[in-house]
């Protein structure tokens, strides 16, 4: 595979990532709307820690190239 082909593939992955991140942001927004309506706290540090741990575990299981700190 040529350098240009690899860069084109990276560009496509970037487009997919941005779409997925936008979709995720929309879902987070909807969660915030429900929390606001129900009078709940927006920030839940225990939920954030659980999510980050889960993502790090998935990355490790898949032998991902991202270091855990990422």
C-alpha cells in the first residue's frame, strides 16, 4: 500500500470517528436533558471512572495500540 493510499484510509477513518463522536455527543446531550428534567446531577465521577476503565479494558482485550493513559 502506498503512502497516499494509507493517508486516504486514515482520512476515511477520521471521517467515521467524527461521525461516531457526533452521534455519541448527541446521546450524551439527551442524557443531560433527562437528568435536567429529573433534577439529577449532570456530572457523575463514578460513572466516568467506570466508563474509562471499561474502555481501557476493551482496548487491552483487543491488543489496541493506544496506551491506557490515552
